[in-house]
C-alpha cells in the first residue's frame, strides 16, 4: 500500500512538471506569434541608470547640445551648451521644460535636476554660466511646466524662478535687453 502511494506522488509530480514546462513553452510561443498588447497603456516611469542615460537623453528634442551629464544617486546634472547662433529664449525654455519633464515625470529615481545653460566662447574657449535651475520633485505645481513652455522670448516670471529655483546671471539678463 505504501509503494502505491509513493508511486502516485511520483506520477503526480512528473505530471505537474510537464504541465508547467508546456505552459512556459506556450507563453514564449505566444509572444512570437504576435500576442495582444495594450495600446493605450500609460508609460510607466523608468529607473534611470548610467546604462540607459544616453538613450534616454538622446531621445529628447533639445534646442542645443548637451555639454555635460552626471547621474549621482537621485541627482541628475545636465549642462546645455548655448551658442550665439542658437540663442532663442523661447526654444531654450522649451528645452528646459523637456528636460524637467523627462527627469521628473518619466523617471522613477531622479528627485533633483541640476540644469545649467552655459555659453561657450569659440575663440577663447571660455565658458560662461547663463542660467541655473535646481528642480526638485514635487515642489512645483502641475501647471509650472506648461507655463515654462509658454514664456516665449520674455524674462521668466518670478513664480517660475521660485518653483524651479532658477538663478539668472547678468549675462542672461543682458541678452533680453538686446532683443
């Protein structure tokens, strides 16, 4: 009687193993055959690492080139190179909004974005800080990004400067007197 019980357990375990193996095989075959996918699913924030940093930033439509990037724990630092040819305040503000949106809305682990707009003098090779922002997750209203995108070629309103902890240099301010 004891041998019959042991034999039944062995047959049951063998059957379960075959069932699980076939289910696993079927699930991989379903992916190859074109399974059903959710089309309107909301994009989940991704974990930003040094391995996917380049792909994430290269997908953004920025008005200038990126000069320097650093990811240190939950702090992302980005320097944008601004040249005389591509100085358009409206486009720069839109680029800033794009970087803020990327780091705060499309990533799960960036809690602070240190963003700088830096001018480079081609002849002398010197760099000048134009504008700096210290953006922190959850410390600005939802409308702030849209407001930043729509500033145009004007100076940044004080409320945006406060929300995004922006500092404008004299060189940045002087560009608006020239416009």
